[in-house]
C-alpha cells in the first residue's frame, strides 16, 4: 500500500511538472509574439499622441445669466432656508422630548426595583 502511494505521488509530481512546463512555454510564446508585433509595428503607431491641455472654460457666461434672476431667487432662497430651519428646529425639539421621555421611563423602572435576573455562571455547567 505504501509503495502504491509513492508511485501515485511520483506520477502526480510528474503531471504537475508537465503542466508547469506547458504554462511556461505558453507564456514565452505570448511574449515572443508580443515582441514581434511591437517590432513590426510602424514607429508612428507605437508613439502615444502628445497630451493636449485645454484652458479651463470661462465661467463668465453662467455668472452673467444669474444676476437677472438673483433678486427673485434670493427671496425664494430665504424662504426655503427659513422653512428648512423651522423643520430642523421642530425635529430637534421632538428628539429632545423623546430623550427626556425615555430617560423618565428608565428612571421609573430603576425606582420600582425590578432588577433583571443575573446571567448564569459559565463555570456552573
């Protein structure tokens, strides 16, 4: 039985080496083909085109269109800000009321003396 396992291990090792050699050959073949393609390509095709940097766009046209509607939008913006601020403050009041209520309930439970049972001792198993 031991001899059979040794033979199996030798065969497995041989197959592994064959697969590794085949992979290396395939990689080398790809590299050779890539080098051949690069060598046969015309030099103009190989060189990357120079990077073109464009100046930033002028923002004047967008800024010029805004002042005409600015007074109307500033009033609308002020109203929206006021409405959002009121909503925010209402949420803050509700959250504070909720915190106070939950704190009151916790205090009530603590005052009644209703203690929960202790956790079981793990060593008691």
